[in-house]
């Protein structure tokens, strides 16, 4: 792993392209049974959690009863929203009129919500929002445009938009490790490991259904890269349901795969006349619930 010290100076033509393209999407919720390789989807329980023409997307569970996501108002401004499965209520965590907030998550320390923020001048950078409601803080001033990210050891692994897109890990002030290039939009820590996983667009498998990109990880302690098969052709969003099993979707169907297997196995298909095409997913083993991001017809 080579270390580089740099400032990302990218043109305004690149900034904002990643996050401004929004579809009309809703969050659906579905009950599950079992864990890991025994996970079952109770497809008959699938139903909308949100149901409106605006953008509700990028869900992330932050504890055993709450979900955070990005939502647009009728003017197209995106804020962070909290949903409680205990109270069944939605709460605005932010109401920022001069900026848009995307890809929310809870930091490992639990003291902040993090988000990719499209700032008034168009820069996309990673910000921290104290859970106490205090003033948010810009985290990495010189790294932009950030699209996606995840956390390890209190530091962020970042998808940085460019030609090609890059994956970097910020070890400290002025110390940024370049991990890989030409990656897809998913960046997820593999549970219970120091590995950051992502779509490797350089590793392509040609199939009868189209191109499938590789699923790779880099160990942030050793720098070792591993490959765990390929994504479903035409899909680019995956999550880990535990250390060994991955979850993806295509169309209205959800699939799982063990990291040592090459084939994806269907867990079920959701029937809907109003929504089609699952993209992002979020899973809670505590709640036994799966959140699906659906495109509206």
C-alpha cells in the first residue's frame, strides 16, 4: 500500500455530478427470519415505509431501533431523516436550506452522524453532525468530491469522484493512502474485519446477462487485496449481512452469496404494481428487517 500526500483539486464540472442525479425513490421495509446463510425473506410483509414522489434513499441502521436516510423536500433540498421503529415516527435531523446532505451513517464512536454534503459552492465533502445537535464540522477539507464512504478505526475510506474514481483511506492529517482506482459506488466495511469492500470495475466478468464487476476488499492493516467473486450483472449496490454473506438485488428480486461461492441465490421477489427496481439495501439483524430502496414507476 503506497501512501500519498495530496489535495484533490478537481474542476467544478466534476463536482456535484455524483449526487445531484436523483430518481423518485421510496423506502420499503420487509421482515426476515434467520441469520447469515439461513436468512429468509418474508416477502409477503414487504410494504412502503415512505410513499411520495420525492427522493427517499441511502438508508442506514444506526442502532437496534432507528434508521437514518436522505430525503428531498418538494424543492429538491435533501436533509437527514431519522425513523424510529419503536415510535413509528419520522424526525428531521437537519433542515439545511443552503446545502444538501446524502449518504448518512453513524460514526464508530457513536457521537456523530456523518454525511456527504453538497455545499453552497458545489463541493462534495464529508461532514460530521454531533448527535447532540451542535454545529456540524467539516472533516476532510481538501478531499473532494466525495461520493460514498465507510468507517474503520475512526477514519474514513472514501470514494472520490474523478477520471477514474478513486478509493482512499485517511490515516491522519495530510496522510492519505491510495487504495485503488476505477471503483463502483459501493464502499462497505466487511463486518468484524479491517477490510473495506468495493466494486472493482477493472475486474470484469462477461456473462449472458451483461458485465459483472468484481467484489474486492483491501485490508487496511496489511494492504492485502482479496477478491470475493463478482456482483450481479447490472447491479452495483451490495451490503454485508455478516462476515461471510453478501446481499444484492436486481429488478424486484433479492439475492445472497457466500464469499467463497461464485453464484448468487435468490431469496425472493417482491411483487408491486407501483414500484420497480431495487437499488440500495439496509439490514438489521437485531430487528430482523430489511430496508429496500425502490424506484417508483
